[in-house]
C-alpha cells in the first residue's frame, strides 16, 4: 500500500458518509413506513366504500370507478418502499466494505508516520465504532418486516433475516438451506424463478412475484426486488433480494379485478351517481338496455330515461323510501334513446361515508319486457285456447255465471250449447292433424259469424265447443240459434287442396230450467249432444228428464262393471241350437248375464255397449270365452253329445285385445276340441281394418275353430268378404225371421240368403224362431239350423243340461217307436 495515505479528513469523511447513509436510510424508511400506513388507511377506507356499495346494491360490481386509481397508488408506494430498502442495503454493504478496509489503511499510514501508539488507539476506536454501526445496521435489517436475503452465484442461500425465515416457516438459516430455497417455490413457478435469478446474477436488477408454500404448508404470494452484489473489483458475487409478502395485496387485486369484471359484464344495467344524482359511471348492460353510451350518460341525471308514465307522487314515494331505508326497489317504466318505453325492475341503494353523509347512489336494473310479455301470454293461455285463441272452459264458465246473474235480474233465461263435430276423428286420421287443426280454426271463425257480440264462443277441447247465450227469451229463440249454426256449417270448407263437408251435433241446457250452476248445465248439455248424435247427427237436442235418467243409468252401469268381474257377478246362459233336419240339439249360444246386486239380472243389451265404450269389454270377453269352453268340455265329460258352443265377439276385442291368445288360452285351459268352438262375428268387424282383421281371422282358423257371421243381412251390401274370410255359417237376423210369414219382403230375403249360402257351401241358422209356422217355413226353404223361444229361452247351464238330456230321451223314444 506504499504511496497511499489517508488523512484524518479522509477518515472523517468515511465516517461521515457512513453515518449519513445510515441516517438517510432511517429517515426514508420511517417516511415510507408512515406513507404505507397512510396508504393502508386509505385502502381500508376504500374497502369500507366497497362494502357499503356492495351491501346496499346487492352487487360488488358498483365499486369499479375507484379501482384504477387505488391499484396505481398502492403499486407506486410498494415499489418506492422496496427500492429505498435496496438502496439502503447496498449503501450499508459499501460502507461495511470501506470499514473493513479502513483499519488496514490507517495502520499503514500511522506506521509510516511513526506513531504506533497513536495508531493503536485510533485503530481500536475505528474498529469499535464500525462494529457498533454494523451491529446497529444488522439490528435494523433483522427487525424489518421484509425478507432480506443473499444468494450466491451458484444459487446457495448465504444470508436471510428473521422476516424471511418466518415467510419460509423455518427457524434458522441452516434449516432454510437444508430445505432448499427453490423447493419452497410452487412447482409451476420454479423455472421462471431460476431464470430470474440468472438474469440478476448477470447484472440485471429486476422484480418478480411468485407463490411459495412454507414448511408448515401455508401458501403465500411473495414479491422480490433483486439486484446484483459486486466485490471491490466490480465482480458479481451474489444477488441481494428484498422480498415482501403480497398475499393480501394479491387477494385485494383479485377482488378488485373481479369487481370490475362483474361491473362491466353484469347482465343487469348499473348506474352510479354522485350525491347530486349526476351520473358518474355506467356499465355495458346500461348501454345495451337504454341505447345511451357511457359518454352520453355521464354528467347527465337519470331523468334522461324518464318515460312520463309515472307521476310525481310515484317518485315522491320512491325518494321517501330511499331516504328512510337507504334502498328502494320496484317496477318502473323508462324510455330508451330511440323513444321506446320499456318496463324495468330497478333497485336503488345509498352509499354513505364514515360521517354518514350520502356520497353516491347506485342503481341496478333489468329490462323485464320479455317477462311482461311472458306473463301476458301465460295469462292469455290460462283463459284461452292456444289453437283457436277462443276463450277456454274457465272463461266460458265465468261468462256463463255472469249470464245467469243477469238472467236472474232480468227474469230471462241463459243457455249453454255443447257442440261436437261429427266424425272429426276420421278427418284427423285420414288427412292428418295439421288439416284437422286448420278445420278447427275455420269452424271457430264460422261459428263467430252466427253469434251476437254479447254471446261467448269457447273451445272445450278437441272438436268440442261451448256457446253461452245470455238474455234469451224462450225456447224458440234458442232453437233459432241452433238451426242457424247447423245451416251455416252445411256449406263446404275449402282448406287448401281439400274440400270438406262437416256437420255438428248440438246439445242445449237452459238456465234456470235445467240447472242453477255451470257444472250441472254443462253435464246436461253434454248429454243432450250425445242424444243428438244417436238421433243421426247434424241435429240439436234440448235436455230432457229422460236424458238425465239415462245418464244416471249409464254412470251406474259403468261403475258397477268395474267390480263385476272381481265379485263374480257375471253368469252365462245358453240357448239351444237345433238341427232342422233331425230335430236334435247340436249346439248352444253362450249369452252373458249380469247379476247386479241392486238391479237384479241385467241382460247384455243394457251393459255391453257401455262395456265397449269404457274398454271393459276386453276382460269380460276373455272371461266369456274361458267360461263357455269350460262348460262345453264339462258337458262332454258328463255324457252329453258333442255340442258346438257359439260365443259372440266384440269389435273392440279385435282392435284392442290379443284375441288369438285369448282363444288359444281358453281352449288349452278347458281342453275343449277347437272344432266345437264357434266364434260369431258381426259384419262391421269384417269391413273395418280389413287386412288386419283378415290376418286375425286366418290365424284363428289355423286353431281349428268355426266362424259364423252374426245378424247377417243387416250390414253392408258387399259380400266379397264371405269368400276372403272363409266363414262357415251365416246367422239370419231375427228382424227378418219374426215377420217373414206376414211380410213377403222378409220371406224373399230369407230365401235369398239360404240359396246364396248353399251356393257358397255355407250353413245357415235362423234366430228368433218363436212359432211352428216360422219353423215350417224355414224347413221348407232348407235352412239348416234354428234357435229361438219356440225351442227354449236362454237358460242356466244346469237347466240346459237337463233340457238336452230330456230332448235326447224324447228323440230316442221317437226313434224306438219308428223302428217298432
């Protein structure tokens, strides 16, 4: 070190520089600590604003206007704070290096001056002073809230203060080194952390934020400001990093970012005003709903949206609620920029400061135009038919009740008409439901033309309509309306390429004659409509007491049928069938009877039609098949000759039930020879769904059963089905048989049927034979078989057994006498 000297001034200068650096560091650190506290206070105040807005308006989106300024201030403060720490730390390092060099320089200088005693004194004083200052600076670093660490060029952790150890959740430097600093960094950030460290060690200062997980598993976000550390030769020997915990800062940033995103992307319009109701901020949804851009709205008042539909009293009440409760919500009509008025649901919240002064108003609203339209549509559909847009039954009921009240006051009458389109199902099935719907709308339009403005036309459902006629004087006026409707409906409907002719069946019930409430009148009008259908359709009928009695009977029979099978109330009677050539009983027709607990023995004419309409004919028919086969097999076992048992089949059994399986099961369960089972079919069965029925008949024939046509001559004129269906027998209807002696036409029909059957190799049987004269005529014309009261009425199974046994005995006696 020859040639170098340091004067007392130089030593003083070094000491002064060190103390100045220390003082500057402490002053700046204290200043920044105060600024940070002040910033945190402002942030806390901002948070209180956000909570007030969020809590009042029901949405965190209203805090967005303050986001940018607050984030910028917080960031600048943190950067300044950390930068000063770096400057201070670097200055301290430099001074320490000077301190380490000073004693040697002083010692050499004093030795050259030949004052060794003085040198020792000065040396000890400088060393003590520097040591104390170093310890003081170390104490400052250890007590700081930020982590200060030194990392060598090879990535080893050389030094770290207590704040850093706490962040890593370790107790000593050795423990941190053992864990490995990089292992604390979250895996996905480790590569970036390594690259950042390399850049700093290459001479580039920088800042990096990254997540870590402490030894105890606590996740944190840290931000490091790192700078290279150089030796006396300006070589980079390590990096120095000042790191702070920014976990809460990140969370606040995320919340603020989310709030801003919610504010801008909310589906509801948001408007923020100052205390004077001047608009400060709006979101995108506000522009989408109102048509006003943010630039057009800011600085205005919400009055630009006023539609004029609310009066001053409405707004006075609204602001009263806002001032008293700090919140108001309700439906309001506003106007868009293009002049269109629209309904919205608005909520207004008050924002107050710490002194409870109003600072802002936040309005959140949504356009409820579509909701209002949907409500109107729902209300319309609740009382109207969606296809024809006519009133439905509910609205017709209301109008009928009003008409009844009016009739009471005016001492007049009100009438309910029940209309049904005849054979509408055929149109739907043949032309499709689209044509059917078009026809319904056309019928509705034509019906309106027949009515007064005070009358109500409604659609009951399907092809049924209701008409309410208020204030009618007498039955003639009511009948006039019905006749007008039938006449108007007689004209053809032109529906595209289709020209359709329809008719209506109309039933009428009059208030107060037929009832004093809507349900009673509706039921009676419905009953009268069915009477009109049974009378040939295209007609109208007033309700009568006989109709009411028939309706009660219908309901009574139907309800009873539901439990008749379970209770075993059905029984079969058998009517003998006789060979006209030999006079012997060759078979029997099984006829069902119902032992009703109140009505007694009910003949099939009273309940078969009801059973068909209700669908109960299927299980009843299945029971008849099984019971008839069982009984025929039992007679054979009891010694009677083989008798053919005839069972009637309903058209419904062909359409709904699995007839083939029912017949096969009856034969299997009873053990009856299939040749002894004869199934009687009506002509209506054979001409409906011909191909389907033909397939069923052909399968039945494969079982070996016989087929006969019941009530022959009363159906359709086409006889081609006789050949196609391969039937075995024709049963001549009793309407021809009973009058053939006195009516030459009936006699001619019978002769023609018998002759035709002979030519087709079919047998004939006549039913309804009640006297010997009729029997002789049938024998003369070569009819094969007969049945009727002349031989026997339908009788129970036991009586039939006795009848056949007696007939056999008489026949045998006649044979014995003839042989003798």
